């Protein structure tokens, strides 16, 4: 005995199913009303009924894809991104004119029939029979909604979209069964609301709210009758009735809708006449989608956030899962980006490097102790136009960047830290000649050794850079030979192991090559990597993985889990404090003086690669660490005889162009942060040389004016004399910076081979 509803009789679902089955068996395939004769499709009636029974009972209604909003740390909007430009709104926020217009033109008996409109079917059959073709369909608004659900579920997959819209009896039968279910479950008002939010209105606008904003720059609740009629008319064929590209055709279609609204009594004839006389009144708002819309140069950070979402397992087990959630959108992502820091970075880069220059610049700032990315910018804007790029020069290749850039002497502090972690004191002295062979053998990992089998040599930038030097002076002057002697003493493995603990890994994803040239920064890294590695020094030895996202809520305001920074101790506090002392001296009296922040304590290191393809300054305060790179991303233009930012340079050095960029950017970025100091370590000077042994240099060479090769006692005075690595003597002379050049060998861990040199 059939099931009955409490009121008696068959349920609406059972009645509709019975009606459908009878109609199909009678040869009037309801689903094929807009198709050629059912017989031509080769679909047996019996098969259709059986197929109907086999269709799953529940329609899967995926959440509607919407725009995602990316915010900075204070809630300011950075950009909006979406695969579907849609903002879901309740029916109460949709103009009554819009509701009436869409019903009038698409399904005027919407409130009178169920999922299937029998009168509409008969009318369509009659019209199509008289015309000899397909001039009228009989799909109800509910059926159209179901079809749109299929299309939404198909996403951007062209094959699935074609299957969801193909003109077959099978699809229409499935559509009808689900329409019956939807009518029973949702009711008319909810179906109308869902329909207006899901349907496509052309010009990349999905849903009536996005359409109202796109065409009239107003919310859907404020649509006037003529505006509502225009949008309702577009639905049938968004390309044919596109008011932006064909105003005449769109006007005709609008007027048809107005006429229909008057015929069904939604508006008076007088209202119809007045509305038809009005112009379209478009106030078109261009689609604002993607990271290209980001403010304050935040396009690259926006792109980084997207890559974090698509690659981090926190957001889904597989890349397909993560992509599906991202494309669905509707997210509100609050990031770590600091608005003031971002503005400061962009303003500084713009002042020092023009987007049309032969070389580019990129900078990232990270918060020590938390891993939060505070800023990320570059000189060439985000985009596809002239002097623009979508390549993020600040990050690794797997996050939208390139293969990275040699960091040069900015890697030396990592070598110094590894040495001190192994017991070497900062007073360690080496001969540090101007030129030398690579020492051989050098201890490597797993008991292996590196051998200089072909007699590779390296040298310092200036012939006046001749040791002996201790670590303090060698760091301030960035002496190549000192650091190669240091790594040959402690071995290669302690350096690569510490680098890994500090997150200082190659931008191309390959493992660090086990060779002594790593001491001179020959292995390519990204600015974000270097900034975050130096943040380890600033936080007194604690390394935190970089993070860009603070929180995410979905379209239902539900919080989603986000990846957290993982912090671990990379080195002792004493080692970090000692490195901070060394690098504070670099800024105060070494190669990085042009990067100094005045009275605010800061530390850092310059770097210039061989042939001057890249120049760096990486520095930090106790609460912010930043890395600036300047160079040619294509690695073609040497920075010799070049104009950058309107300033001519015969040679570019790390302290010259990157240093001032860092200074200006950081000054604004930390302006509201406490001006705390470092924990300074007393590093005693080495014993004086015996001048009777002929060690005294002649005065006036800009290099030495004391028997021990330094102008005075203590940290600062010991760094002020002569050529301090940037060519300035104690009196502030204007000689060229002493960025050290040399030829560096590369090996597979057993034999030597050719490689790039490095300068500071």
C-alpha cells in the first residue's frame, strides 16, 4: 500500500513521480521538450523510467563558490580573489522588482505549479509543433536551479560543464527528479533565493549581487524596476544580451521583460511605459579579481598566501582537495602583513629602484620570534604589462618564485655562528692573505673530505686586505680568505647543518651542496629565506618557520585551522648574541654604514656576488629582520657602469644600493615598535703585534695606521680605521667599497671543480 502524507493522498514527490512516469511512457518525454523528437535520440521509454528510479534520491548541493577576501593584520583589505565573482545574499536583500522580473520572464506560474509545469509543457509542445523546431522550452525555475547546481559542481572542468549542460533526455530526466526533491525540501522562497544567487549574469558576475555591482555599481536590494528587468533579461543568453557590448540588443530584451511584468500584473502599463523610456543607465564596475588588485604592492604577498593555501596539508590532504576549497572561496583570510611595513617597503624600493631599470629589487621583512611575514615587495609591479611580472622574486621556486640568487657575503654570519657553536672563539685569528689556494683536504659530512685537486684559488677584493684578522675585523671588512680558512678549520658539515636549522636552504629546492664555497654565499637563496634566517640571530638563536596567515573563516563564519609557525632553538643565546655584536659593528663602522638606523640599534651584513650580478643587505633590529636584493633576475646584466633609480654607479656594492633601501624601509616598518637593544658580548682585541718585527703598515694607505693593523681599542674603534670594506677611512673618505672577489670551487664532496666567485 502506498505511503500517504498525514493529510491523506500521495505525497508531492509520489504524485510528481507518477506523473513523470506516465508522461514518459506515453512518449511525451517531458525532459526532452526542448529537444528533437525523443525517438530520434534512440532512448526507449522503458529505459527512461527505469533510469528515473535508479537516480539517487538526494541532490548534492555544493556550497556556492564566492569571492575570497584577503586582509592585512589589522583587517584592511589587500585583495579579493575568486573563481566565481559571487556574493550570496538573502532574499530580503534582493529588490522585489528583481524577484518579480526573473519570475515573470522565466517562469510566470512559479508560485502556482510544483516542480513540473504541466500547462507550460503543453504550451511548449504546441508552440514547437507549430514552428517545426524548438522555439520554446518548459523548464521551471526549479529545474533551471537544479541545472545550475550541476554546472556549479562541475567547476572549471570543461568536460564536466559540457556534461552538466548537454541536451539529452537522460540529463533532463535527472534534472526533473531532483527538481521534485528540491521543491519538497526547500519551498518556493528558498528556491528563488538560491536561483538568484547561483545563476550567471554575464561579465564574470555570478548571482544577482555581483551582477548589480558589475552593471550598476549598487547592491541588489537597490535595483530599480528597469535595472531589474535588464538583469533578468540577460539570464537567457548572457553573451547575446550583454549590455556592455551590445546596448541595443540588451535594451530590446529589457523591454520584453518589462512588457511581461506588465502582462502578469507585476507593474502597471504606465510603469512599463516609463521604464521603457529610460536609458540603460549603466555604471559598469570592472571585474576586480586576483592578486593584481592588491593595494600597496601587496600582489606578490597575495600570491604567496594563495600558494601557501594550495600547498599546505592543513587545508586539505591532497592538492585537489585544497584547490576545491580555494576555488569555492567565500573565505576571509586575515594575514600577517603589516600595513605600515608594507607601505614603507614599497615606498623605499620605488625611491631607489625604478620599475623600468635594467635591474630589479625585492625585499621581505619577518618578525623575529614569531615567523610572521610583515612585508613583501619588489620594484617591478605585479602584472603582465611592460616592466611588470608575476614572478615573486622574494620567495622560493615552489612558492611562485624563481631559482633564487647567490646571497654573497650575507651568508658569512652563518659560518661564524657554526664555528662558535663548535667552540671557536670570536677572537679566532687567521693569516687571511690577499690571495690563497683553497685549503685541502676539508672535512665534509659522513666522514668524507673535499679535495682541491685542481689548485683553485680565491682572493679578497682589495690587495690591501691582508691579514692576520680576527673574526670581528674580518666580518666588518667581509674578508673572503678569513672565512674560507674558518670553514676549512671547522669543516663543511657544521655549516650546512646550522644553515638547515636556520631555514637557510636553496630556493630551487635542492639540497645545499657540500663545498667550501658555501662560506662565500654561492648557493642561491631567496630574500624571504635570508630575512627569516637572520631573524634567528635577532631572536637570540630561536628559529621560527615563516607564516603568512593568522586566521581564516569560511562563508558561514566558521573558523578553519591554519598552519602555525614552529619554533626551535638553532643556536645558543651566547652564539646569537656574539653574532649580533659582530653585525652591529658592520652597520656602525663596516661595509653597512649606509644602512644604519641612527640611534635605533640595528645589525646586518652586506653582500655582492661575483661579477656583480646581485647585491644584498640583510639586517635586523631585535623586532624586525629584513633582506634586500638588487640584481637582474635573468642573471644577464652585471651591475657595472649602470644607472639605478636615476643614480649612476660604476660598480654596485651591497652597502650602496641595497643598504639605503633597507634603511628607509626599516625606518618606517619599525617606527611604532620599541627601540630595544641587543645583548652585546665583549669581544677582546687580539694581542698587539711587535712593531720591531716589521709588521707596521705605512700610514696614508687608507688601511692601517697602528702596529696591530687597527686604529684604536674596542669594538667600534677597532673597525673605524682604513679601508673598512666599503672603501671609507676613519675620516669618511669616498673610496669604493671593498667587496671581495674570488674564484670558488664546487665539488661533489670529493673533487674540485669550477664555480662562481663572490664579493662583498
